[in-house]
C-alpha cells in the first residue's frame, strides 16, 4: 500500500480514529465502485492520510495513493 508517509501519517490515523469516523462514507463509495469493478487496483489521487485506502484494502482492493 502506498500513501502519504512521514509526519503526515499522524498518530491520529494510526490509532484509526479518522478511519472509524469516515468508514461508512468510504464503504458507500466503495460499494458504488464495486458495481463496476469488484476487485483490482485502486488509485486514490488526493489520498490525504490514507483512510479511504485502508477501507479499500479491507474490501479486497490492491491500493495505491498519492497526495
């Protein structure tokens, strides 16, 4: 998985708080994507700190992201 690293990969995200706060939104977006592409490589352009990428990886995608 590639996404923002270093200082931008904050303790806030490592603890999963951002992921939990937005996980229902991420699941809804991924549900719509999976209608057309159930699995495979997902590129997130503007991935911020990687919360969406974490959700996508949990749903079986190979993920890459860039801020």
